[in-house]
C-alpha cells in the first residue's frame, strides 16, 4: 500500500466519523428539546397548582369574595376598594403566569393544547362583568405585553363573550 491509498482511507474514515458525530448530535439535541418541553409543561401545570394551593390557604372572607367575583351577577362596584385590590392581585398572579406560559408556547417550549385551554379560560373570565372592568384596569397598568393582551383578546369567540352572548362552550 502506498501513502496515497492510506491517505484516501483515512479521509473516508474521517468523513464517516463526521457523519456519525452529526447524527449523534442530532439525536441528542432532539432528546434535549423533548426534555425541555416536558419540563416546561410540568412547570406550567405546577405553577398553576401552586397558585390554587395558595388560594386555598387564603382568609375565608377573601376566598368568598373571589368566588363571588367569578359569578356572573357581580360587577366591579359590588366590591369595596380593598376587596377589588385583593381580588385583582390574586388574578394578576394568574395572568402573569399565563403570560409566561404564552411565551413558552410561542417559542415552542409548551404544548399548544395547554395554552389553548388556559387562554380560553382567561378569555371566558374577562368576559364576566366584574372581570371586564378588572381587565380594563389591568391594561391601564401596563403590566402585560401588548402581544399577550392581543393573544388573550383574540381567543375564539372572545367578542361574543364580552358582548354577553353565550356560545354553549363557556
């Protein structure tokens, strides 16, 4: 064997090693992406659960007021300024978590199905009389990104919900 033949064999082996390395790297990246998405889904659910657990631990009177605010017959003026503040801060925490979940979904780290359910919940909440005013006040505070606000307000049937028209799915 001459040196040219040995060099050619070495180049072929080297090229094969590069292809194998790229294939291995591709598999590892895909696996890492799946793990990241699974972790984001878990964290999204866990943060929601932690908020629910926190609400359960609240003062009974505040829990009662939060429950009343979810009922369609109550409006912003049915609550004292202190009650409105307490309810607002509680729901602000949920909406800030939702905004984080929106951006996870946007950048493909959170399953779209999770986001779809959460955004429909948010849209149906702000369609209720008390929360129409709450949402209006929240937007004036410049807490949420314009993109997130647009996303929540563009959820299917949002306009009908705000107008008070029942679609049978809310």
